[in-house]
C-alpha cells in the first residue's frame, strides 16, 4: 500500500509551486523539435495504416495478412494514443496549426472526439479518482476499490472486464451518453437524443470505412474482401486490448488511491497536484513502450501536466520523482506486467462484497 | 521537380470537389488529403491557399516586394486588399497582414516592410527564398478606387502598399482624372517603389507623385496647405493610426469622400467603469470571472484556454466564435452585438455583462 507523509498546508503550497515551476520551464522550452516530432508521429501513423491496408489486399497469404493486420493495428494504436489523445488534450495548441488543434481533431476510433473531450479531458482529468465523480473508476461495470459500493452484478466482473477489453472503443464511446442515468430516468431521452445521433454517425462512419469500404475496394480490385474485413476486425481488436491494458494500468494499480468527494472542497492547486500524483501510476520500460502507450506510461506526469507535449514527460518524470521523494510521497511505478497483475488482482478480489 | 506543376492546380480544381465533400462529411481527414496533394505539388491543398515564391526584390532600403503564385484555391482579390501571410517559426505558426501591391498573370505581389523587432518580417526579408511555399489567408479589405473625380492618395510608411495596388489597377484601367500620391517616410531610403512610380508618372500625365521625408529638423509634416488644392478630391489614406487620424481631422467634411485604413491598432478606449463579469466558455466547460474592459481572447487566455487566433486585431477572423448568450462590445467601433448564435471575433470583443461563448 501507499506510504505518504501527511503534508502541512505550507508544504502542499510549496509542492504545488515546485511542480508549477517545472511546468513553466518545460513550456518555455517548447519549439521546433516538438513540432517536428508530432508531425513525424503522424507520418508514422500514415505509413503504418496505409501500408497495412495495402498488404491486406494480398489476401489470406499468412505473411502479408499477419503483417498487414499488425501494421494497421499499430497505426491505430499510435493514432489513438501518441497522436490523437495527446493532440486532443491541446498539447500542441501552442503551434497554432489548425491540423493539430485540440479543439477540432477527430480520431480514428468509434467515440466522437467531442465526447472524449468532455468525459476524459474535463471530467476524468479534473476529478481524477474521486468516487462518484470520475466515471473512469471502473466505467460503471467494475469494482476496483473497496470504497465503491458493492452491487450484485460485480460478482461477474471478470467477465464484464473481458468484454470491455474486447470492445474497449465502444465502452469509451458510450460513456458520454450516461445510459445508466437515462435508464434510471435521471436524464430524459430528449436530452440524450442529439448525443445519440452524433454517436451513431461516428460509429457508422467507422464501420462503413473499416468493414465496408475497404472490403468492397478489395472486391473491386479482384482481391479477397473477407481477408480485408478480417484484418480490419483483428486490427481494431488489437488496438482495443492494448489501450485497455494501458489505461487500466493508469489508475487502478495496487498503489493507486481513490478519494471521497469531500476532497474537492477548497482544493488548492497543490492539493490537486497531490491528488493526481496519488491517483496515477506509471509504467517502467523501454522507449518503445513509452511511445506505444502514447507516453501514458508516464501517467503521473500526464495527470500533473495534461496539456504539456507528452514527449516531454520522460524528462519531467525525473524531476517529479525527485520532488515526490523530497515530500515523502510514494511515486507509484513498476513494470507493465507487474502493474497489470495488481490491476487483475483488484478485479478479482473486489468482485465480492466482503473483500476490503 | 514537383510531379504536378503549380499552374496545373487551377484547371485541376474541379477534381478536388469530391474530396472536399468527403472531408466536409468527416469521411476523410483534410490533413491526410493535403499531405498527398503536397507530395504531388508542394503548394497544393484541398481548401487552404498556399503560394510559391516566384521572385523577390528590394523596393526600398527596408522594404521587400515578393511575387507569389497561389494555388487554385486563391479566390482572386480586388486591388487595395490585404492578405494574411502565415509562416512557421520555432514550431509556431505566425501570421501578419500584407497588402497586395500588384496582380498579374496568376501572381500576386506583396510588399513587406522589415520591422526591426519583427519576428515575421525579418524572417521573410532574410530567409524567404524563391521556390519556398507560404500559406495565405483569403483577401480582405474595403479600400475602393473612386468612380470618377480627382483622387488624393496619402500614405505614410508601408501604407504605400495598398494605395500602390489601387493606383496601378486604376491607371491600367484608364482612369484619367488627376491623381496625386503623397508618400511620407521617415528616411530618404524608405521611399518605396520609386522607379515604378516614376515610370508611371512618365506614362500617365494625370499622375503626380510627391515624397516627404519627416525625419530631422527640416522634416516635412502633413499640413493643411499641402491638402488645400485637393479639398474636393476623393481622399484615400493608409498608414499608422496617428497619421491617419491626423489626416482625417485635416480633410474632414471637405473631401468628396474619405477612406482610411490604419495598420497599427488604435488604442482602444475603455468604455465606462471597470466591473467584473461572469464568463462561461461552453465548449471547454470552464467558467471565469473577468471584466468588461479586456478582449474575450485575452480573458480566455488568462483563464487557461488557448483559443485559435491570428492577428489579435480583428482582422484575420481566425478567432471567430459563436456568442451564445449575453452582449459584447466591439473594441474598435464600440458596436454592440447581442444576437445569440452570432459570430464574433473574440480578439476585439469585450463582454458588456455576463456572457456565454462557444469556446
């Protein structure tokens, strides 16, 4: 479990000031290299997706089908994480480039960007790990902390989690619709209708693109449409499983903390930083791992600085770690397998009401 | 060598229509399409206006004329209009407004005065080379050449540029009434387009050009005598705000018509008492307490938002957003907008009271 030193009000203020200073230093240093980097990432996404789709046209021939599927999955992962997620956080808004503007970027995933900008950027990042406010805690179907009130359906949560992992993009997409509240009658159907329209339009487009246009294109070119369809399905599946794993490692590891809503009362900047630090967990690994997670392996830094370009997190992490150590705060980090194992343990353990 | 010559982008324009439809309906991403078009021709794009630098020449000690060939998305411009020019420095897209000094053969010419501290103009003057591509905004500007009658053009500094564009166009169309061009510059070497103007003078007897150097003890100033003989003329003036205001006072009510344009934003006068207002930024779901004096752009930035913007002086329309509720005051004109759903430029709009904007 976590071992955090209790900080006085003055210490919390000083802690916040140090983290603010790091933010200012990093922002002042942004420039050409960051702009070149994000455009290169975009070039990699294009190269992966387009070459993957091209290879899939070769049909069931195993080497090309596997490689094509993998490349397409890879392209989608990078697009969703290092490119889309980070751009939509406004990390590159300082460039003033309309193509990389956080407000308008639309990503290659079922959920509309506007939904994500609300549920994720606003709700999740503001109320991180606050029970009853941050819907990302278990997404309403999983009990991960003993503080969550037990409900009978949690008994089957290993099954729900598996389904959620396989269909992760849809799980993320429907979050904004608040269907639970609609069923309970707390939100009217009229209210949810425009959102539903937006949702259907985006999901429809994604389906038509991946599961209709490209298979039909293959057919028109005299290729195997079924192989293309299967490649697209598997690529989306790979992306779902990977993003699920990364995201569940971000806030639900053994040493991640949750907070009561009362934490938010009179919360200062320093308190907010402290809550982000306690509620997030990092992954250690190679540069490739950091890249493939969209630098969400630096989840702590991402939550402290959601609008600073993610490629800066690695350098910032060294300082954050040092600051955390000085203030006696646990810096929650570990290997991906180790952290994920603790997440699975939580899912298994808290399915039962008496587990505390 | 580009795979497709730039000139060909104009006849190929209709081919892009289906792609535009697909991007407008979110089936394709415009940036992906643009990347492919750029591969074929560096200045090609789906809807954005890019232009290639065809020529550059110094027209004064501190002014560079740049000839640009825009791609097929250029809508055409009227003489006397300006364009926003975009470049990227240290990863940041910057833009400045420049006036068109000439248009011919599918090319446009702009003139850039090198500002000592200017991030954009200094770079353009020193580093922009022939063959480079830059992005342009759509042309804008309200200066129009009068139908008939004598015309007085009064320019200060780089204010010469839109007036020269108008003058060339009018003389080329056969305008025959008397035209007088007065150009005020600080130093002798800042007289711009001297050769061209002298040639025009030789060719068109109805044109008279005069320069006035304002620096030093013997420096000339704009005076009533200078303008006396041209009382009944149509007056067009362009220059810094101070110059334009002075001219407006001198000719007010006497000229046949008066059109002015100033390129430094006038000091916006505060209206009434400073008082707090509640600002709701709907899209980013933020609320802030601001005041009724500063622009919404500044106040949004102070609240931690990063609204898209360009010129910050009400020109480029990049920061345009919807006013959802409440009223705003145009900082330049004092005009009040309160229509829900109205588009406002947040860089020159200050809230009159509590407002909700789609930011």
